[in-house]
């Protein structure tokens, strides 16, 4: 997993910055302690570094029990639209003249306006701690978008970028009226603020846009632990159907805590028992990897909530009473309950569908022949899909491995040369360098930083498509095993 901002444990500057943040947090009533650690939170937590598991995160300094209160962040420390408006009459009056903006647009403008104040903002120490960039889909350029390779993922990235540009253009007049500094008026600044809000806000009952919660956003993410794939009978398959039909919204960002009115604070609780030194993780909700990439800018290598979609014919969709979102393949390669129901019915002769429809919709196999036909169809569809995608699983694994080794090269040009020799297609005509260095007016250092950010996003795209192909390959194996098993009965 990639966390919300990384800290190199060897960086003294980063550690000083974290100490400064916690010192500031104490003034706002956020419980921090230096009794057990120079980077302590309360009496049981400490800021630590977890290589390969989110980077900077929160560690248990003593045994922690499931359900135990971990941290309280007072309402006065939360950054919300209301808290920003209440402190600035100019901002409040300007927003009243633009009532058509969405709650998220308003919060984005308010955040940039507060950033514009510099050191005079009471939240300035917190702003200094925020990441300088995010890898959410809205930040993807054409190169990274096409690197996703799968149509629905490419469309999701293009939609995210288009939405961000539309909202920025809508709010541009308001931001000019507020006299934001030129760098804060740019689309790049808007993407940064959008990324901050998308990846770090928590749910509050009085504002759909949520709140930024200083110190509370140091926890890294863990997916909900319930396994949606453990179905052994028809009753359990029906339970899965109920899960498929749930419309999971993103309004409740955090499932391991929430704002509590009686104590006027955001409270965080342990989702399980933790031993000393373990990373304490929180769940933001149930997300697929594409959704995690869209809203948070990271992926999970082992995501129990992953859903992979394969193209289906229009008549297959029309036969299903479930939404398209329920017709997918699980991370372990098993077709979802709804997908199996739809395909079993589709594979049944037209004149028989009415009489056996109740079997299909209950999740029961219609016949051995029908089941074999459906499994063969899914397997062939998945196999054809993998052959259509430009790169293979092994090629993507090699590319990710090469990206992991990038730091070992003396300079970026040397690494690109090596990568071009091995993976000419995506590196044709030095596409990576052109995309990064193609901005006029940037000095060499800025271009280098931009290139590193682009490669980070590109790596995420390659990792996503690798996970997609891995699940599709698992589905082929699963379907083959089922066909072989049924054929010998």
C-alpha cells in the first residue's frame, strides 16, 4: 500500500517537522505525549516508519485492545468549511455571491484561500506537513492514463480529470475575486487541493465535504477484513447477492471512528487488537483498487474488496436484474453471484428461460451442461481479453521491478535508456521525459521533481493493470478447474 504522504526515517528535517506538528497539535487540545516517544500520540501511539506498508504511519507503543479509544481530535482543531468561513468575513461574503458551487468546490476554494494566508493561518504548521502532490486519478496525464490499458479504467481517469477541470473553471472567477496568489489559481494547485480533500477528509454530519483532521490523518488504510468470497451453499450465495446490491457510498469515509457530539471531538478506535510495535490501521470503507486510486492515490496488493470487470454483450446486461456494478470477478478469480446468475440465464434457450428463471436468480446451477458452457465462455472471454492487452503479466512484473530499482541508477536518463531497451513500446521516443519536461519555464530541479511524480503515477497505473490481469488469469484457472471437475462427474 502507498500511504498518504511518506517520511524518510533518515530525514532529520522530516522528523523535526513532525515534532513541530505535534507541538502545534497539543496547543489545539489534541492529546500528544513525549513520555514514550519523541513522536508520541496520546499514551499508546507513536509516529513510526513502515517500509513497504504505507511509509509513515502510527505504531502501538503498548498492547491495544479492539474497540479501545486511540485518539481524540477536538472540533476546534478540525478544518471545515464552517471553521474557515467563521474566521474570515471576506471569504464568507465572496461565497455568498457564488451560491451554485458544490460543497466540495466550496471547501476546495476555502482551503486554497487559507493556504494563501501563509504563516498568518492558525493551521499553517499542519499545511506544511501535507504532501506536495497526490497520485489520484484526477492528477493523471495522458501517458499515465493510457498506461492503465483497460478501457473502463482509462475512462475513469479521463472522467476524473475532466470533472476536476470543469470544477476548477467554474470556481476560477471566485478565486480571482479572493485575490489568491497566481500559483494558487492554477489547475495544478486545484488538483493538489482536490487531492488533499479527497484523500484526507473524514465524514462529519454537518457538511457533505467532510473535514480535515490534523494528526488524525496519520493513520494508514486497511481494507475491511470480512471475506466476501467464502460461499459454500446457496444460502450464502444469496447473502452475497445482498452484498452486491448494496449501494456503497463514499459519504462515510471512516468506519473505525467518527465525530461524537457529546465530547465535541473526532474519536478514533482500534479495529482489532495490536501488539507493541504493530502498525495501527484504520478502514476508510470498502473500495476496489481503482476506487482507492481515484480517491486516495494508492493501491492494495491484496485487496479483498477488489472487483474486476470484463466486457459483456448487451443482451447479457439486459437479462440481469442487477446493476452492471454487480457483474464482476472477485479478487480470487471467482465470478460474482450476479454475473453467474446472468450468464446461466443467458446460456439457457430462450423458450426455457421463463420456466427456469427462478433457479438462475436463486444462484443455483441450472444443469451440468449449462454450467460447463458458462464456465468455458468466461474462460475464453478472459483469455481473449488478456491477449488483446498490449503487455503480459510477466512484462508488467518486470517493469514494476525495474521501477523499484530506479534509485540504483545514477540519473534518470540512464534509467530511461535501460527501460527503453527492455520495454520499447511505452518508452518510445522518450515519452516519459517528454511528458515531464514539456512544461515551459521550469528549471532543471522542477523538471526532475515533475518527472519523479509522473513516474510514480505511471508505476501505479502499471501496478493496477498488473493486478487486473492477475485476477483475470485467476478466473481462467478457476473456470478451467470447474469445467474439468464437472466433466469427470
